């Protein structure tokens, strides 16, 4: 049984025709299910738990990358399969998973190619794509070794997939996260990135000298604080993917 979760921003009238097209395609492909619409008045965790209790085995999020990040963290501990329908072509997560935008994504849902993907975990919070710390002096402890960036002018990016802007993509099925430490030089109003250091790991601890802790932005949505224990949660999430995905 399917549960389709619409993000709250889709209540705007401009999305009405798109949602109607998606709903019609879902019916045509015989993958219809329950529909839930998010709002500030609804507890999303309870909504999903209740649906699973009543037989839902596949949760499909309709929205953007922020939508998917929210739902992933809720369903990660549950034994369900996750699918996405992006409402436009801007989703980085959809690109890596090989899912086209709008009603075309329904074809992927119906084909139901399921892969078990790794998740990153920071303290008790899960993330699918990446977490980032910018402009803060931090130390990274991995086993008996400690690595400390030599300057505050750096970005520390923890990646499960998609860290390289050019071509390389971290594999979300290999049981490894990468910490990419990229220093840069500030020149007037611009900055020049230097060669990054890449640290593959399964578990690290991040500390900082910033009062109140350095901010960690996960999947471009949730802000956490150091100190933080970061680790891989291998094969944690069952995800419906397309044939054009950027991993095996």
C-alpha cells in the first residue's frame, strides 16, 4: 500500500494542474494509495507511523529536496520503501537517484527498482546527501588521529553522495562517508577554492572552538551543532530508483 505525502507549499494554486496530472498518472499505473498533505498543524512523524500501522509499505514524498530530507529522517527507522516525485527539475537528490521530474517520476515508482542506500547519521539525525560546516575552525577525530584545518577559511562537507561538482559522485551504497575539507582564499568579494582533502570514514567526531558550537547544515535544511558524532548507517533506507541513477 502506498502513502503519498504532499509538502505544504503544494497547496498553492499554481501546483493544482501538476498535482492533478500526477494523481491521474498514479491511477493509470495502478499505484494509487492514500494522500496526506503536510501542514504546521500536523505531526508528520505520527502521520507516517499511523499509516505504517495500517499497512502502508511505501511512502512517496512529493515536493523538493527539503521535502525529501524531512521525510527521510522520519522513515529511516521504519521498515518501509521510500519514493520521490520532484515537482521541478532542480532536485539534486532526484538527479542522483535517476528520477525525472513531475508526472514522469510516476513511471519510476511503478517500475519499482529498489536499492538499499546508506544514510549519514549525526548524533540522532539522519541525512541522505550531505552535511556542511562553513567558516568555522573545527577538528575531526577519526580513531586515534585528529585532523584540524589550518584556517577558518574552509568548508567541511560530509558526503554520502554527489560531492564533486565536476563528475565524481560518492556512492551511497559503499558503506563509507567522505569528509571533504576545502580551504579557500578570500580576495575582495570573491573566494578561490584550493585543492580539497578527502577523508573516507565510517565514524568521526567533530569538535570546534566556536562558542555554542559550529553550525552543521544537513541536506540544506536542518541545522545541528558541534560537538557531533558522525557515522555511516549502511543500507539503512530502501529507495525506489531509476535506471539513469548515478550509482550502480
